C-alpha cells in the first residue's frame, strides 16, 4: 500500500534529504509540499540536487489540501512553530512526524525553561511518542504523533542506553559532541558564516544546550534511574555529521566483555546500528546513510564510547522516514538502504 506524504518546511536542509529518500521509497508518494512563504518555487529550483527527480511546486500552507491528499505530514519547521499545525492535522486525521523539538519533552515547565516559549498544545504533547526506533518501535507503530529525536540526542542516547539500562555504568556521565554546520539549519547566522566557521572548532551552549533535557528524560525513562548528562557540543568546519564521545564511569566489576555483551543484547538485530568494537569510526563512514556506528573501549576510569551519525539522516530525515515505515507497516529499511 502506498503512503501519501505531505511535507511542510520542504525548503530547508532536512527537506532536501527527506525528498531524496521519499522519492526512492517504493511505498511512498509525495503529494504536497508546503511553506509558510507565499512564493511558489519548484522544489528542484530550491534544491538543485533534485533536478531531474521532481518538479513539484512548493505551495503556500493549506491544511485542507493536506487533509485531502495525505496520510502523514512531516513537519520540518522551527521549534515553537510545529504546535501551531499539529492540532489541526491530527483533528483532520493526518498522522504527524514532527522534526522540531515541540513534542519531545513531556514536562511543559522543562520546555518553557529550555526553549523560552510556553507550550500551547499540552494535550497532544502528552500523547506524542518519542521516535527512536531502536527503543520505542512498538509505541511508534501505534502512534499518530511522533516526536522525531534531535540529532545530538540520537547519537548520545543510542550509545548510552544499553549500558545504563543494564546498570553497567553510572547514570551521570559526560557527552562531548562535534557537529557539522548543517546542524544549525539553513538560516545564516554569524557563527555559521563561512569565515567564522571555517578552519575553527568552537564549543557552544556549554551547560545550556536545549538537547540536554531530552537526553536525560529518555535515559531516565528507559532505565528508571535519575540521569545527569554533562553535554558539551562543538561546531566543526564540515557540512554534515556528528561524532559523540561519551565518558561513562563503570560499575564495579565491569570489563570489556560486559560492555560488548550489552551492545550485542540490545542491538544485534537492529538494521541501522553497526557495532565496531575497538574500531573507532569517522563521520565519513556514515555520511548519507541512516547508520549509527558505535565503538568502545574500557579504561581504569571510564567506559569510552564513540557514536557516529549523519546529523541530517539518522539525526533527522532518515530517522523520520524510519518512523513513517513503522507507523504504516512498511519494513523499517524501506527507502533507507
């Protein structure tokens, strides 16, 4: 069965990658592209990499058109904007996969604290399912609203989850992450301007990055243990990719075999997790793919784990399609391998 897809926010980086994946998906048909702008460009003029693949027009927003045409709508809009659209879409029977942060945090006070904006859709926030398939596949399959995870949290949670769940490490740890410039979105800022970002590495939002409570919430939920993540993100001069290095204090008696067995237990059948014991990967190894590569080593003081993803694929568009596959009964890998 074909899943008919609408996409709001098609002109951003995530929109480009979503289109590339959906256009090759054997069971998906893109039926609507929307933007908050009144312009009506062809999507291939906005993203020239789509030339020859589609000449669909990006239309002004129209919820009635979406409801008539689509089974599911991807929201690639800025944080705080998604909650404007979700209630109407759900009311009209359209399932939603939100790539913003609006439905990731369950506590409205946390959302207000970290995003400086009051959440106006509290009822739907409660019903949203966190879209990390390696952990929540069963819930995602039954959901009509999925909160697609952030890119940094995807890399960190996947690395930490089996170890914290099994009690092999402390639930208080350090995550040191590096991201390419596309992680900041398409809108130009002073820090992402080429002369500022090129040939430079910079830590930013240290101790105050909005992805911190997302990591802590999910890990605490799945482990039933209070979790504290000291998160230090860095901007590095490349287009895409994230490498997260985690430093987790081990529990007594934990050795390399314990860590290896935990990862095998949770991930041996996961199609997009590649376990690379002792072979620490590079962002180039996952560029353009939906894979997360995990490598680890055990020292006297820490279990050190490296997690590598493409921030625009496993960290956004690819994982969103993976969630769509679960929601509509397609194989999880459709369109992604």
